[in-house]
C-alpha cells in the first residue's frame, strides 16, 4: 500500500532538497546541474526545479557558462550568493579592538584594528569599537542595515544578554551593556561571547583543530584564559563562566604571567630562554608549572583529544610546549596531543565571524525553515 504524500511532507521534502543544493554550492563553489545531481544524489529534473526556486528567491545565481576546455555548448554553472549579506566579527581586548567584515560564507572582506590600552575608559573603548566597525563598513561599501549578524568577543565573564559582568583585564569595562551598544548601531542579531571561546571556535573551524571534535584551548598572553570545545561546540556552562581559569586563586595565573610580560609580550624572555639563559628558563618553567595545573584539571575533567596553545604566547610555543608536555605527563592519565595555533592575533575576530555565520545557518539553512524564503 502506497501512502499519499501530504502537503507538509512535500514542503519538507522541498526544503531538504533545497538545503542539499545550497550545501553543495557552498562547499564546492559554482557547479553545473550535472555535478549538482551527482553531489546531492538528486534527479536532474529535481535539481532543475530546486535551482529555479532558489534563483527566484535570491539565494542562488547563475555564474556564467564554463566550457571546461571541451567542445559543445557551455554548461551553465550556479553559485550560492554569499554577497547577499554581511556579518561582523569583533574582538575587544585590553590592547586592541579588531573588526572583520565577511560575506555569508565567512570569507573576510576587510579587517581593521584600533589600538587601545587597559587604562582607556569605557567610553573611549566603545568609541574605538565604533571607529573600527565604521572603517570596515566603509571599506566594503556596506550599510549598517546590510549586516545580518554580529558577534563580538570580549575579555571577561559575559552573561547571556551580552553584558560584561566582570573584567579584570580592562579598567572600567565590568558592567558594560555591549550587546545593547552594538544593537543600536547595527541591524541583525548581535551576540557577545567570551573571547577565548571564540578563539577556540576559530581553531576548530579554520585552525589547527579542524580535524578534532574535543579540545581544550589555552588563551595565554598578557592574561590567561581557556575554553573547552566538546563535540565541536564551545562549552559555555550554565551561566557563561566556563573556562575562566585565570581568576582562580589556586592557579595564580595572573601573577605568573607577570613573570613573562617584560617587553613585547615576553618576547625578550622567550628569546633568552631559547638561548639557554638559566634565569629565563626558570621563569618559563615557573609559569608552565602553574599553567599545567589548570590545564591538567580541565584535561582530567573533559578528556580532550587535543590541547591548543593560543594567544600571544603561542608565538613562543617552541619554548613552552616541551616543559608543558612534561608537566602534563606527570599529572594526567593520558596526555592529549599539544598543537600551537597558527591564526595569530586575528583568532578571536575570525571565531566571531564563524559564530555569526553559524547563527545565520541555523536561522536560514535548517530542515524546519529551509532556504526558500525570499530575501529582502
């Protein structure tokens, strides 16, 4: 007996087919109908219908004929219209404000940095955020109304409403209603997250942990922070305080970091340690012993596959990783693989872009809503 397909089932099937096509175009770039049928395992007739619908509502465009070097009539290719909207990724730290503007695929179009100091007032820091945002929008010809989603990363404990509850690294920053400030200037959804969690997300999506689902991320530099990613998702905890190891008095990471921050983020001390200077090596080892206590506590709790060393000190991973590995081997039942970040100081802004894009993916590209709604 054949069951009739109801209207709801048919609509859901159309959404799923459209999602498959959009996913294929986002992953592989412009494709002809034949290749789309192969990648999605849908009939060519179905592909033609789905493409027609997606073009009509603005999600897909014809990218022009591609001959491929062969004879005969060129095949039409189709592409996802990532230029339909923009997302912003913002990094607000003690020493810089950085903003990246990207398309709907997360491809960064422009990056702008504004220098600040820990002594800047809240108003001065927010002004720097506004300048960086304006610079990115102007450089890409983007109007504030064309920003579909914004994610901002900030040092400190961030609550679910986008307020900075506590920040020990920046004077006059605790209590800042950051989401409200950004929401008054920009269209679309605004989310504020802890910067270490966003940096960890960047490592999982674009960095050294792209092949890993469970990591502990160490965000170390002039201050210390951490994040945990489980099954590909950064862990927030019940109130958003997960990973705030730097404030725990047991670890004294703030005091230990002061041993290293001489000159440019400890560069002189790390250089001396590379040369074998005994005093420098002892300072590094004291710092690593404290860092290892915090890292081992998280490792024994969540059993990550990889520990990623990020933040400013990741540039000196060659000095830090050998003693850190030795300390962890003495404390952990199983020592995860250690990897050094290669994303540099753009990691938080890149993670914020990834977060904003994934938020839009949940809104537009899921089985319940699908990408069939007209744009604009």
